[in-house]
C-alpha cells in the first residue's frame, strides 16, 4: 500500500479541518478520512484530481 502525505499537506499548507479539506478537494469527508488514515487508496483518476486541486504532482502526495 502506498503512503500518503495528505495530512501533512492539509495541516502545513492549508490549515483546514478534515471536513473543509475534503470539501476543497471535492470528496466526501468519510472517504478523505479513509485516505488520510491509509485505510483506502484512491483510484488513479481520483489521485490525479486530488493532485491537480492541490497543485502538486502525484508523487508529492503518494509514495512507496
């Protein structure tokens, strides 16, 4: 499973709650929480959409 830096990005760059951040990247809060806790992985399409909204490359968010 890939590791992600979603929480770090959310806290350092955006300083938003989970609910606000999920709304910002246009996914449900429940799904975002599953991604942040690394209980689920987004589809490739979702990962591209999230990266685009955060103005980052996918490998800046998800790593091995």
